[in-house]
């Protein structure tokens, strides 16, 4: 993140681990049939829609990083650092 007015930059690395349950071939095929855009998402599937919402067993880290592709809670913290 860069403040263009001051040139100050901040960066973070956020680790999020997902633990998937065991999937059967019919489950995978069902998902592929339900979501015609499965190959468009950065994650390879939309975690909040379709059958894929049942795939994840456990999340360690940022829920937003997983579901939205960006850790929004960390972004808010970083923005506050620019106020200092």
C-alpha cells in the first residue's frame, strides 16, 4: 500500500491455510456442472457459492483473505498506520 501524497509505503504478508475435506469425484463433477465460471476465480472456485461452500473443513488465518481474496481486516489496520 502506498500513500501517493507522502510516498510512504506499507506491506504485509498474510498467511491463510485452508483444510479441505476429502472430495469424491462425483462431488467435484457436481461443482463443475453448477458453476460455469469455476476457471475464472483466482482461487479456482467461489468459496461462498454453489457446492464448493461445503469443501472447506477448517480455516486458519484470515477469513476475508480466503473468501474475498484480500485480508480486509489487515487493510484497515494498514490504513490507520498512514494516519500516524
